C-alpha cells in the first residue's frame, strides 16, 4: 500500500500544477452550469408540477455536477495509458513491482481528484452567493451530507472502473477512439449527465436506474439535492457497491487475460 500511496501523492501534486487549465475549466463549467439552470428555469415556468424534481433540487444537482465534473466525466482518460499500450512501452510497466491494474486505478483517481479540488472551490464560492432560486444550497442534514460524500467516493470508483475497461479494450482494438466516443456518449446520457434520470420516461427510467452508469453521478447528486430520501438512498448505495465490485473484479480478470497475449517487438 505504501507504493500506491506514494504514486497517488505524486500524481495528485503533479496535476495540481496545471492551474491555468483549471481556471479555464472552472470558468467554462460555471458558465455552462448557469446556462443549463436558466434553460431548466424556462421550462419550469410553464408548469412546475410537470417535473419530477423541484427546481431548487435541479439547481443543486447542476451546480454539484459542474463542481465535481472531473470525478464524473466518462470522456476524460489518461492518454499516457493509451500511449503505453499502443507504443509498446507497456513492457516497462510490466517490469515494475506493481500490479498494473492497481497502478492505473490509483493514477486515475489521483488525477481526477486533483482536478476536482482545483475547480470545485471557486464554483462553490460563487454558486452559494447567487440570488435565489439560482444559488446552491446545503443539504438539509449532516447525515445527508455524509451519505453524499460516501456516494461520491463510490461513484468515483465506478467511473474509474469503467475507464479501466476502455484502457484494456485497447489491447484488442489498438485504437481507442471508437470505444471512447461510444461509451462516453452513452454513459454520460445514462448517468444523468444530460438530464437527471428522474426526467426519463417510464419504463426507460427503471431500466436506466439499474445499469452501472446510474451508479455514477446520478446517485450522489440526487442524494445531495434531496431527490433521494429514506430507503431509496440505501438501495442506491448498495447498487453502487455492487457495480464497483463487479466492474473492478471483471477489469482485473480481463486485464490478466489480455496481458497473456501481449507481444512487444523491437528493442
């Protein structure tokens, strides 16, 4: 564990150095979030009772989504990992005394976490000061906040586990572009990245809520906004734990199988 903690610290500090990119990303996310909230507000003005979430819940959902976007986005990948597979430098990775799956997993979590730390605080500082009903509000209880943090960590694990499968698929395709585009588009939609899952029509919503994508941003954001309450929270947390275990175990098995057919030429 010591070596993985060291790797996490190195990657985390390294990513924190890119402050200019973080500022640009923060401004983009704030503007996009405000535009999205205004678009929702226009629809809510027509008939607020026609929507499954209160407007304030939707506002909190959008702001928290933008603040922690780097933790949720399925289209963010480590180009270094793709390059190591396609160029053959994966041989150096295999020679190191570290499990390659755990190394990639730790590296991805560190980079995503550092990006989130750089961007979320300025967004919070502005979103909490906006006038009602556009401001971000705190959850009703400390327990809800704790469950949100727990769900956020589980969500990060699920997102990284799915990303691991994209990396491993490159051993078979050699070009990751197609898989990245398809998984990124479908995953973002089914995870509630475009609109929250409660807005989906039945029975499509019931199907979407049991898929692994629903264990991503959908659960923590709905917990924070207050849309998930009572036993629904614990069912959603169990769903996250289930998909995290399944995806993590499948990824390790698939990588082990893929490495058996790796052939590195040159020298």
